[in-house]
C-alpha cells in the first residue's frame, strides 16, 4: 500500500484548502485513514481520522473548521480545511492503519506543506 498526498499550498488566514490522499495497492485490509501535521520545532500531532464505517475524530484545535471525508471506492481521503489560521501552518501527512486507531502502526504518505499567512 502506498499513499500520495496533495493539495498543500500558501493561503491567507481565513482561507481554505483541500488536501487529498490517494492510495494504491491492497486497501481492503485498511480501516482508519487520516491526517497528522508537524509544525516547525513541534511534535507530529493527529489532526483527523475516519474509519471505513465513517466514524470521525478531530483534534480540538480543528473542530468546526476541518472536515475529513473518505471515498472508499477511490481509496482516497480528503481534508477540507476552512477558516485557516497561521497556527495551522505545518507539513501535513496522511496515514492509514489496519486497526481501529490511527495512532497504531500504519502506512504513511509523504507530507504536503500548508502555509497560512497572517
């Protein structure tokens, strides 16, 4: 299984971006897909996750602004980011796991940089 993330870029505060993460390979055994981010000098943190059944989870810092969705037929997960803030600036990584938790061992995609200017 391989994951390919895209959609990052430069946006002004208050703007929106949509990240995509497309997977190739055997996806039938994967359960949860989602996104982490890592800002300069900070640890990587969980942003949002979604199970095959559609159950979602979000970091408190993005609730109400970000929406995660998944197209199982296309093996793709999306992250719609609205009302972006400068503190959302980070490299965003997609991840997929076979278990019920995105914090378990899984497959990582390459990062895509999101920069939010004030």
